[in-house]
């Protein structure tokens, strides 16, 4: 069965620190990869996506992610976090033949201290 | 304009009751979804519809019945509510079958 694993349950950083959130998935075929963010009290929003091409993708608000096929990983990075980045971050996978079905990781809660 | 809207935002009800959650999208998308987010914030797909046709039904108890009157609406009806149904339910939509989905604000269902 397909699954998505996020390495960290809760990450606490100070402002200006660098961020890397790990995500690994298990699926042998072609996948589309996503990071979604859920700010406190808000709905999920797409942060960035990877379908094909350049494995380093850039998203909104200075976030980027790198797809490493050999490691089945899609880690999220940001060079310098801000207090406003405090949110829950979800990695998700969509297999090409699964009708839009998103499989989510457990989520990582990011707390940024001002 | 809200792209994906859900009503109600909060729903508190007693065990055994029947309740419905409504979802509407104004993005012109063909595909709509229901996801359940449990108390640990884990998100799991329940259903998807494409142009009013059921595409995905993820081993959800048959007390849950989605209904899509048109491709802009996907409602979720839940019969005989149980304590374990307490969760946040998110509606989402996408253009055809893609993981690039737009989510609604969620409906927090509390069953007492």
C-alpha cells in the first residue's frame, strides 16, 4: 500500500533559522508530489508541487522542495523562517492512476519563535 | 469570492442523529473530494466525484453517503452518527484528476 512518512512531528525554530522537513513515500510508479500548509484556523493551501522536470521546485513564500527519486524523498526547505510560517505542513502523494487521490503524511507542526 | 465553501463550519450533535455537510465550489472544476482529518490531524480521503459520478470510495462506512447534484456541489450525509465520527471534514476540488486541489475551510463535527 502507498504511504507517506514525515520525519518530524513537531519542529520548533527561532526566526531566521533554516528549515528542512523530511518526507518519504512508498510507491514504485510515477507520482506527483505536493506540500500543503495549514495555517492556524485556516484551510489547507498548496505550497508547492512536483509533476515532472526539474527536481528542485519553488513554491510560495520562499519555500522550495527537492525530489530525489532514488531516495523516494521530497523534502521541504526554507532558508530563513518567519514567525508567520507557524503552521502544520503536510506532504502528499498522488499516484498517476489513482484518480486524484491524495495520500497525506502525518503532518509536521512548525512553531517559529519570534 | 470563496473558491470552495462548506456549511456549516461547526456542527455539534448527539450520537444516533443524522446530519449533512454541504460543499460548493465556484472554480469550474470537474472533480470534488471529501477528506476526514482526525484528532491527530491525519488527513484521509473518503470520496471523490467527477462530474457527478462517484470515482473513489475509500472503505468508508455506508452510514456516509455523498451526493453530487451537479459538478459544483458535493454534499456529505451521515446517518446514525457515532462518537468516532468526530473530526474535521474537508471538501476539495480539482480540475480533472490531479493532486493539485483546492480545499474548503472545513467542518468541525463533534458528536456527543
